[in-house]
């Protein structure tokens, strides 16, 4: 929040640029989103290493952490198997990572980070990955049938089908981006504009709703839609 | 290669909420790379080992179940064989018992017959012995009676009759005795 010379308050929701790299004459902005993404990646990788260390030797009869990890892996594998059979099974690792990343990103506002998913670059990167997977899986399992599907039911429908296909990553990315950015803006408004008396207790409830509940819901929606799109392309 | 990092705030452009330009494309590329790296790391460190372990355990349990089923089938087969053998043994036992019973009955009949024959023989021999004993006793009694009678007669005659009468009675008795012995 900044105070302008006239006394007006400037609410700042922008994605800051932290550094600018120049590589081969190309300027690369290292934004707060990228920096926060690295922090989240580091947290997730350290957590994964910690869990792996704790689960050095898997027990035949699982207990505690192993139970939890097995449950998580089985949920992802089971969901993919139930959705698209064995064809989607190799995507378990990808969706596990995407789910973990989006969820932790969405709830990172709780600890004061600007969620990377409140930046369209992040959500579009994730949606672009889904789009690439849709095309790869469609061609892998349906070969020319997948390409032909763009010309169905008639050849003249090709532009509509193409736009519909291209709209998928856009809609996926903007859905996630819009929801998380809205939460971020609302929380910023509460913190910066609400009287001090409303700064106790109420933000916790709002965090629970906008960060935790909406964060989890949007993570689920993004992953389920991605899986459904990929499944649709393989059938 | 020209590589420079600008850290001074004056050189760093101001942030923005949304934009569609080259920097957005670069950010998208970096974020895509970041997510790919994260997916590879999480997959390698955590997801794949757990998945691999679960797969191995599933395979192990499947093989154990299969093995148990095979053993169960084998056990069922053995059980059927044993039951069949038990039935055969049972029928064999019945046959053996029947033949043993028949043999025993035959033997029993034979023993009874022998026993009867022996009993008859013993009875016959006993009867003969009794008869012989009776004859012997009769003879002994008769001889005793004769002896006593002779003795009594001798005593009586000694006191009652004279020498002549004695001789005459002796002769008559001898004659009578001879006649009786001859008749027997």
C-alpha cells in the first residue's frame, strides 16, 4: 500500500519485478511470482526429501506417514485409472506435482507470500502443459482419428473446433488466475482498508475461505478438468 | 554472451497485474520449466518410489494369493484323493471284516463241533468209567460181603454146629458158589 502525494491510498496488487537478467541481449524479468515459485518448489522438494528420508524403508504393514503417502498415491492413481483406465496412469506423477504446486501456491497467501497462481503467467504455463498433454495423448492413442475430430461433424466446423480447443488452456488458466487473484485482492483490501478493529479474527476466517477452501477447490477443479480434457482426447 | 543482472530499483521495471508481451511469454516459459522440474523432482523423490513399492506389494500379494489358491486346489485334490482312498479302505475293511466274520463263524462252528464231539467222547468215556467203577465196586462189595458173610458164617458155625455139619455146609456152599460163578 502506498500513499500518494494528494493523500490518496494506492493499493498495489501488481506482480513486482525483483531482478532483470540480460542474457544474450534478451531482457528477462525475474518477477515476485517466479521467486515465490522457487520458494514453493524448494519447500515442496525439501518436504519430499524429508518424507523420503522418513520412509527410507517401506514397511509391509504401513503406519503413520507411509499410510498417508500410500493413500495420496493411491488416490491419484485410482482417480486416473477410474477416469481413463491404464492410458492415463503415466500422468500420475505429473498431476501429483501439479496438484501439490497449485495447492501450496494457492494457500501461500496465508504465510504472506503473493500466490504464484495469482499471476496469469503461472496459470497459463500450467494450462499450456495440459494443452500439450491433450495433443500428445490424443495423437498417441487416436492417431489420425484425433486430427480428424477437428473436422467433425463437417469440414467447415474446423475453425470452431480449433477455437474450442485453443480456448481450453485459456479458460483453464483464467479460471484459476481469476479466483486466486480475487482472493488476493480481497485480502489486500481487508488488510489495507479495514479499520484496525476488523484486523483481528476476521482475516483468519477470510483466509480460511479464500486461501484454504477456494485454493483447494480451484486446485481440484483445475486437475479434474485437465484430466477430463486429456481423457476426452484419448477416446 | 552478455550476462547482466540489474538489481538497482531504478533499472528494474515496475510490476503489473497482467500483461501480454514478450516478458509474459518468458515468464510462462520459466514457470513451465519450473513446474516440469518440480514434477520431475517430486516424481523421482517421492511419487515413483511409493508407486513402485505399492506395485511390488500388489504383485507380492497377488502372487501369494495365487500361490495360496494353487495350494488350496492341491489340498482339495489331495483331500479328494484321501477321501477316495478312505472310501476304498472302508470298503476293503468291510470286505476283510466280512471274510473274517465268515472265517470266524466257520472256525466257531468247527470248534463247537469239536467241543461237542469231545464232550460226547468225554461223557462216553466217563460213562464207561462209571460203569467199570460200578462193576468194580459191585465186585468189591460182593467180595466184602462174601468175606464178611464167610467170617460171620464161620463164627456162627464154630459156635453152633459140630465138625461134621461144618464140612457138609462147606461143601454145599462151595457147590452153590461154583454154580453161581459158573452162571455169571
